[in-house]
């Protein structure tokens, strides 16, 4: 939250009551109380902004009722009572009031400073959170602004227009430009340099309480959700059911955790191995691991992966190692490694699209505690935007337009794609700029939700339900990853706080479980933000306020390990993207409407994997272990996939095995939409590999 936002009129009496309550929520001991740490002022600054609704509906009347009850019982106001009396009244107050106050006070106490130049809150030192490690800091950030042009400056025709500047679009555009094609790369988001992405612990792609840090930042970009009863409601970009993947130049690679796994060989033949469960659309890929292996290698060396090519016996066969050694291990490897060996599980480091050593003219990872969800202060995360695209943009073969949205793919009367209609918002003094760019080929890489939406919003006389949608497959089979796992609590410190944090994983649990479909890679978690730890990682029976709550944070933060992983999902034809019949974006285009749920087999396998994660922690010596199991809602998230799946049969797929849309010889897809299944690991390396493969086929078309 920025200082200087609108504030509510908080009366002196409310201030005193709120301060007294805050000091009981987080009392003073060897470390400051909430009031001493400035939490009351924090809450008052935002009582008229994000907190306005909860302040007026719950907090203000609740404080008044608390004070009134104190006066009724004792003849004194709440702020005048001794601590034991205050605690007694809080314990009897309405649960909704106490819960809301506890959450907001903890938020103010543990979150990042509003002023980035301010010193960190004392709570960080109390729990042992270190956002940056002086001994590991590299040279100053060496980011370069991309050489973008305005939409009005773009040429009238290109050999290829690529829609989406994230992992797939960036890799495809660079490959096509390298093959000598004249390319236009269009990204609806804007470039966000590191200071703009920021370090707000409540607005990021790991914890989006009040917003996020990488777009869309425009109120004219909603989506809707259709519930099981057929009711449609609007959702905003930072809400979980929006399923946002960062909309900025670089896409999700700007803020991702950067795990760079290849899919397992069995991931390409799920239906053949396990059969097809009732109600699912589980299917094999139209090719196997060996077909994609050379493109995996190309992506690893073009974009830059750190790892150990000899690790992980369950992984597919490799012909070459990684360009960089693994990021150095942290303390958790010493704790978890022997336990996995005792269970008979093979482990190894996690491959990362992160510089473990200086590489590509940029710094090595400085091992900060704020990696996933944020841009890298050392520019050591690797995506196409800072690896393969700069050369393409400098070559003269590739133009980049930012802040422009594709409205529709354009086709001629015979159904052949001729280009794309684009729109960019005006500068505030005039209307939006709209242009139709002619293209020899169009490549969709806007993510599984927006790529499907674009085709559905591009009907033709031949395909009135949307381009490529003659068999009603566009937008179906939407999937992401169902995360499952467990937490363990130790008596001793087991976390050294060195980032990125994820350092040890096993692939032995990805397949081969009797009566279950697939499995998951299990790994330790990234360094967790203090605010996120309070919300997500405390034992479930921990008091949420008072001395015990503070002690749980102080003593548990460095003594808790989470093990989790992405369960391979069983896709469903009813988990899907359609376009809303009633809600439009700022350019008048129907927005994406999402519906569906996880398949029961996914949840069953996830429960198995949570149990195995718990067994790992118990074997490692945790004195207490608790699981976290997923709900049955729609899954897409930042690993969204499947909506324009590949296949040989147009009746059950949207593209052919090369990524070309059935019935359109110059319309291609280069993002996670292509995935028939989404693997049991993070999908970004597969997106990069498929983008290189699609570009290779397009260049030879």
C-alpha cells in the first residue's frame, strides 16, 4: 500500500481502543507490540481505502461494542482495563470481529514496509526473515528497457504476428526472427522494470490480498465465473478464481519460481498407461518424450538453466547437461536428503531458470528471500525477455509492441487467416488506437485462457462458434496443477533463509502408484514471506492472537519445512473457457467465462501425495506434521494449459501435432494451451520447448 491513500475519519476514541486491541493481539515481550511497531497507524491510513468495507461493516462497530461491553461490566472503557481483563473480553467477542482484527493486525505487523526505503519491520528480525543477504548480493541491477514501438508505428504486414510476450511467445518470436522471418511480437501488458514490480508482500503473484504486481492493472480487464447453478459472477485479476498469469512483457517468467523440469516420458502417454476415467478427457500426446527432447535441450541452453544433468533417475534420457551448475543447496537439503534415502527415494537439486553463476552477461542469483512472486533484483532469473529476445529485437527482424491487445484473428472469405486486429488504449486525451495488421502467419501465445478467448471471439462464416472451434473443442480441457503436500515443525532451526529456497526434489513419486493415476514431483518450498507464513503455514490449531500466536511465528518460521508438489491432473471436458454473454472488456470484447472443477481422480491422487509428503517430513525428524489437501474447484492458475490441445483427430483436438490449428494452415499456437496433459512438474520448460518446435515447423511451412 502506498502512503498517502485516502483515510477514514478515525476518532481519538477509536484510536485508543484499536491500539489496546492490537497490543493484545500481538503483545510486547522482548520484541515490540503491534502498537509499538506502528500497526495502528498502518490500519488507520488504509481504513478508507482497501479496508473501507471491513472497517465500516465490522471493525468500527465491533470496537464500539467492545468498549460498551467493557463499560457495562466494569465502568471503564476497554483501553483502561488491565491486560487480563482485555483478553477476557476479546475471548468472548464475536468470532468474526476477532478473526478480522487478528488478520489485519498480523498483516500490519509482518508485512513489507510501505515505503521501500524504510527499514524492515522488527518482526522480520524476530522471526529470522532476511529479504536480501549482503554476503550474496551481486552487482547493481543491469536490466535494460526493451526497444518497443507504438502500435501506430508497426508495419502494415509481417511474415508472422505473435500474440503474447511471455515464455511461449517470446521463444517463438526469437526463433522465427532467427530463421529470417519478419516478426511482430504483441504484448497486451506493459514493461515493468524491477522498481515497478516492487516488493509488496500483499500484492504479488504469491500472495494477492489487495492486488498483484504484474498486471493487468486496468479495471477494464475482468473475467467471469459460471458456478454449478449457472450463475455468472465477475472476478477481478488479483482474486484466485481469475486464474491470472502475469500480464506484462515477459509474462509469468518475470515473477515465476523458475523451476525448469522436463515432463516425464510417461507424462506423454497417460491414457495408454492408466486408461480413461469416467467423465474425463484423458488422452495421450500425439508424440512422445524423444520427439521433444532436442527442443528441451535447445530451450535449456538458449534461455539458461542451472541444474545437475546426472540427477533424478526417473527423468527422461538426456544427451547434454545444463549450461550452469545447480544453485547452491540450503540447510533443508541436509535435513530432507537422508530421510528420502531412508525411504528409498532418489533426490537431487531442482533445475532452475536462474543464473547460479554469471551467465549471458548477467549476474548470479544473490539468494534473496523474495524470489517467487517478484522480479529478480540481480536480473538473474531467465526468460526469453532477457535472453533470446534482445538479440532478435536488435536484429531488425522483430518489432515489439507493448500495451496492445489482440481483439480478433482475421480471416478471408475462404477461411484463410490474413492477420490480427489490435487495439491499444489512448493516452487519456483521445480514443483507443485500432489497427489491422496483415500477416503470413499468426501465432497465439497469450496463455491457455486468453488464447482460447481470442479464437472464440474470432468467428467466421465457416466457423460461427469461433475460429478453430468447428468441433466445440476450443476452451475445453482447462487444467493447471493441483498442489498438495505437508508441513513439518522441528525443535531445532532447519531453515537458513537462503533463497530461492527450493533445493531438493524427488521424481520417484510421479508414476507407479497402484490404483492411482500419475503422481507429483515433491520438493521443499521456496522461502516463504512472513505474511504468507502467518496465513498459510502455522499449525492449524495455533491461536491467531495473543502471546501463543506471536510465539508460534517467532519460533516456527525457521523451524518449519513445507514439502509439496504439482499433482498431474486428469483433464475434464467440462473444465473450460467460454466467452461471457454479458460482460465485455474496455475494448468491447466479451471476456473469458470460466467453469468446471477438478476431476475426482485428481483429488484422490493428491491426497496420496500429501500423505507421502507427510511421510517424508516424519522420516526427517519433524516433531509435528500436518497436511494440506486441495479443494475440488476449477484448476488453472499460473500453470494453465490444455484449452487448444494437440492431436491428430480434429474431433478431439484443436491443433495438429505441430501446433497448427486444424483447418488453418497459417494459424499456430505456442503456449500451454497445447498441452494434452500438464505433467507432474512445472510446465514452463515444456512451453519453451514446444514454442521452439512450433516455430521450427512454421519456418519450414
